[in-house]
C-alpha cells in the first residue's frame, strides 16, 4: 500500500502558528511514501518539517510562499 499525503494552504505562521496538534501526531516519519503540497507553505521551516516525514516531497508554489524555487506547476 502506498500512502500519499496531500495538503496545501497551510499559511504557517501567517494564519496559523503550526499544524493542528492532533493532525501532527498522526504524521509519522517513514510511513508516508509521497507528499504533495498545492502551495502556500509560506516558510522554509514547514518545508523542512515535511522533508523529515518523507523525502519524496512535491510542491507547487503558492502566492504566499516565501521560497521562490518551488515551481508554479509540475508536469
């Protein structure tokens, strides 16, 4: 079984201080095979945290992302 986490519009720390604690407690390193983010992580620390969960991280840049190296689309 392949487990894929898809998330987006986190807006951390601008609209939320962190991921909700109950949700974050379910995220176990090594259990997720792919992470797809639709944008608006906002800060590098969120990217770094997601990389600790799964090295196969795909991110599309959102309008509030401070990191400019994320692509606007992925082909």
